[in-house]
C-alpha cells in the first residue's frame, strides 16, 4: 500500500509538472507573439518616418541636380547613379531614383480635356502595334483596346468591340459593377475587362503600367534598356525590332540630346510623326525605398512629376507595413 501511495504521488507530481510546462509554453508563445507584434508596430512607425524623410531628401536632390540641367537626363547623371544608402539604429535604409517612363502607360489612350475624355489615336496605334509585336491576335487586341476605352470614357455607348454598363451589371456578368469613367488607378483594374483573359498577365505587368495621365505622355529614350525594344518599336512607326535593338544598344552614356542627334545617328529611320513622343529628360520619376531590420522588410514607391523646374509627388504606395 505504501508503494502504491508513492506511485500515485509520483504520477500526480509528473502531471502537475506537465501541466505547468504546458502553461509555461502557452504563456511563452503568447509573450513571444506579443513581443513580435510590438516590434512590428514599432517597425511600421519607424519605416513611415523614414519613407517621409527619404522623400524630403529626394525632393531636394532632384531640385539641386536637375534645376540647372533640365534638358538632358541620362544614366550618368548623379541623381540616378548615386543611391541613398545608410544605416540607422532601426535597420538598413536604401533609396534609388529612377526614370518612370520606360513602360507603356495604359491611361495615355485617352486625353482628358474640357471635362471630356478624347481619344489619343497615336497612342492607340502604339498600343495596338505593341501587342501585335508581342504576337497577340488582332481580334483580342481590338477587344482589349475598345474595352479599356469604354471603361474610362464617360459615355455609355459601347465601341465595336467594347462593353459598357449594361454588360457589367447584366446577367452575363457575375461580378456586378459599373465602368469607372475615369483613368485607371492600378494596372490590376485591367482584370475587370473580359478581354484580359486573352492575355498573359505576367506579360501585361512586364510591358505596361498605369500612371496618372499628365499633359503629355512621353518616354525618355536615354533610360530605355534592351528589353524595351517593343516600346521603342511601338513609339516609332515602321521601326523594326532589329532597328529598335540597334538604337537601344547604342545609347551614349551621356544620352542623346535631341531628335537631331537621333536623325544624324540613324538617317534611314523616320523620327517624324511619332506614335509616342520621345523626350530626352525625365518628367516622371520613381523613388524606390527599402527599409530592413531584423526579420522585417518594408518598401515604398513614390511617383514624382518634375515639370517647369518644380517637383511634386503624384502618389505613393507601401508594401510590408
């Protein structure tokens, strides 16, 4: 009987230890989660402050670098070649200013004038040629073009291959919605259009973008890279992909300075009557910032417009906070 009592006591002690260990683990896990949550909240606050500070530095740097050199911007400009990189007690911070014109802006298909959206036929020509160069079918291209225009324009009259509100709120569409009657805010809005199903989304993201449409949409040729041959070929009527590749591979480090430079370098190419205006300076600039600390990582992208020797922020987006 004595030994049985000892056994019961031992089992009771072991069960108590097990129970206390379980409680300790639960408390420990909750404490760890709470600690990580507190760290993350602090990281969020610090990151937002850093993003704001980097924006202020970038605005001053843009003003200092471009004020007296507003006609030609190229890769050798210190504004684009010298990044912001420094360490703080709260992590590593890096920021880079890049030209934001090396993609086709979907919003350029229409101009907004006198409270109306007006077709930009040259941009439409460029968009359709761009997609043809990417080997898409003409019927799919026509459908996507018309549906983009109908999604943005104010009227309710569908184009030949377009769709208006009666379709989007009708029985044929599961997700009931109205057309936006405004420029796209984000490229993902393209997915609202049935014609987008004909296109590879990864290719759309690679070649196209959505930027608030400014007074004039142009591309700075000095910042185009080898993978921008489709964009350049779409911008210049009758330019072959081979000719586009030749031009892009020969962009000087200090950049082309004018259309005359291009005409002199390539006398057999017609640079008149462009589908997309070619510029030699940067109106649209992205500031890409990364903040890293411990296991946390946050990024921000700020779109800025530099015009008439003034720089202004158009929009900003955050990821990771």
